[in-house]
């Protein structure tokens, strides 16, 4: 039993073990709620809510009325749970702390300034979310959840994601690639 | 709060927990898969895929579940979206 707890509290599990748990979570989502584990959609729902409060005319279009409804959806609740889950994961391994700029590999490439990290994270997140909006999902909602239903869209998306991800990493890392 | 919403939060907690324990919340793990120096993301993603595929197709053949709407396939959109997504993913590491 103590070995189990020790393994459980490890900071990093084997990715295979963590992957098995994600797979089970994905099955449960379909079984219990008839839904897919989408993360990026929640941001669009939330953006729709905020947008409707600020500029209702602009947000009164087909996308926010029908495709991504401006309301608290299943995905938004999933997103809330994801934050709690990540928090609990860090607590269980005793590594939880507030950081504004923590990754040493990032600092080695882009420099130690915090504003750079935040600025590029913000810009990158806009690009990422825009791409997810066009494709109809992100890594979890389309690649994993679509892939497990053998949706062709998922595998096209994974191909595109890796092609441009590798290219971007090549450009960013250049000789250090 | 419907039961469905509570299920969503619980599943979200499981999802976030495995992401954290798998190391997928770190910049270096995400970007290093594109440099082929650390394949954690692929191991995690593909293990989840295989487990979920077996689970879903097994349960469906037992008649216990029906599949939800499968994400729509529109080749240009999926591909262009994926290409844009990859840039953001490699830059931020999220």
C-alpha cells in the first residue's frame, strides 16, 4: 500500500500510466455524458459570454449563436475541473507553488524576462485558439477525442499540428534544435 | 447544477490530474516533442487513444453506449487549423 502511495505522489508518472487514465476519462465522458473532452471550446463559450455583455451586436452571429453557444456549457465545467485537477496533482506531489516564469529551457532560449514569457504566451495562445477554432478542436477535443472515435478529422489535424510545430521549433531553436 | 455538469467537473479533475502527472503542463515537455528529444506527449496521447479506442468500440459492441457526434471532417479546415495550432503550441508550450 505504501508503495502505491509513494508511486501516486511522484511528481511525474510514466506517460503510459497517465495516458491510460486519460483514455479511461475519455471513455467515461462518452459513456456518462455523451460528450467529448474538449478544452478549447470552453474558451470560446466564455469569450461569447463576455462578448455578449460588452458588444451584443458583434457577437450576434451564427458562430456564437449556434456553433459555440455563449453559455456555461459542459465544456466550461470540464475546464473548471481541469484547473482543480491540475492543482490537486501538484498538491499531491508537493510541488505546488506560484510561479510567473519558471521554465529553465524557456529562459535559455528566449531570455529570463518575465514580460517576454507572458507576451509570447498570450500571442501564442491567440494563434493556438484561432487554429483550434478553424479546425474544430484542439489536441484534446479533436486529436484525442476525435481520434478515439476514429474520426478522419483528428488524424488530418495531428498531421498539420506536427508539421507546423516541428517547423516552428526549428525556427525558434535554429542551431540548438 | 445538473448531474451532467457535476460529471463534467469530476471528469475535468481527472483530466487535469493526468495532465499534471504526465508532465503535459510544462513548456519543455510540449516543445521537446517537436524537437524529438522527449516523446512524452506522443506516449501520453497515443496511450490514451489506444485505451479509449478499445474501451469505446468494446462498449459499443456490447450495446452499452452510442457514439456522440464525431468531430466534422472538412479537410482544408482541419489541416489549416492544425497548421496554425502547431505554431501556437510550439511557441507557448501549452
